[in-house]
C-alpha cells in the first residue's frame, strides 16, 4: 500500500513538472508581435468564427507542447482583435500559418496536423519555401502603413455598429454621416495641400512697371501684342479682305467681257460683189 502511494506521488510530481515545462501557445497582438522577429516561431492566424480554425485549435495546442523539444515557440493571432496584424501579414484566408526565423517569414502550406508541423521544423523543410520579399515583410514601412489602414477600417466598422446597434440609427443614416465626414476631411486636406504648395512655390511678385501703368509698353517690348496692336491687325485684315473682293469682282467682269470683245475683233467686213 505504501509502495502504491509512493508511486502515485512520484507520478504526480512528474506530471506537474512535465506540464510546467510544457509550452503554451503565445497570444500575439499589436503590442507584442515584434517578439517573433527574434528566434524561431510558428504563428497561426485565426478567427473565433472560423470552422477550420476551431478544428485546428486542439492540434495547434498539441504542437505547442512539443515546441521546447524542437527549440521553437508557438504563437497565435486573433484577427478579430488584432486587425492590424492581418493587414501587416496580408492574411487573406483562415487559418494561415507562418514560419518565422530571425525576421524571415515563410508561409506554411502543408497538412495541418501535429506531425506535419513537427517535421516541417525538425527536417528543416522550410528551407524549400521562398521567404516573403523584403518589400512585403511585415516589419517594413509600407506594410506598417497597410496595417494602419486595416486598423482604421476596423475602427470605422465599430463606429458603424455603434450607430446602428446602440443608437438605433438606420444604416443609410450611418453611411450619410460617414459621407459628410469624408467630404469635410477631404476639403480640409485639400486646403492644407494648397497652403503647403503656396509655401513651397510662392507666387512671383508683380513688377513695378505693371503697377505704374506701363504694361502695354512692357508687352510690346517682350514681343506680345497689346490691345491697340490687335485692333490695328483687325482693321488691316478687313481692308485687305475688301481689296481682295474688289479685285476679284473686277477680274470676273473682265473675264465676262473678254470673249465678246475677241469675237468682235475677229469679224471682218464682207465686200459686196456687184
């Protein structure tokens, strides 16, 4: 009896030590996600409403228990609470799994079971997968901007839900509020942009000669026509057109008379034979 109690006690101690050393899945969010840039990680993106994610959850937890033996850490990201990370990693399907090693990101596309996860790390199968280009890396500047847009869209969705659910506003009223706010923000940004352009490229000052009334002489000196020159050109053009019309009419009159005159010259007086 004493032997059985001793055996049970040792077993319980061993079980407690094993569970204490067993690694748990690290919950990642907007604040602590940068820790995956150091060391080797396997990270899952999921959503609570996703059926495939729910089916993967127990297998992912089993895989996390073997993390210390493989020398890696296991993490997960809930895209409903961390929308910025889904934009940063360009997650378009759920669940999505990434392998991360010292800041290099590779997407895992194998079978979703514990053995496949373990072999992917243990046999270094990730070396056969092309890493994500540097310009699409989650820690790059452009992907940080994309993450900001994703967070903004999530914020706008929450505001819309507040208008419709808590305040009971119709959907079209909520859309109208967003439209008006967008127009006002666009007008403000346009005004700021115009002011910035005026500061960077200021308007050239008006010459003193223009202000003193010598603009006509200035224009003629620069080769531009002033108002008097334009009027003179119009008068000359009208006179030229009138002269052309007169000369054309006189030529047409002569051409009409010339055939009869030629015929008159050709006529000869016939002599009468007596």
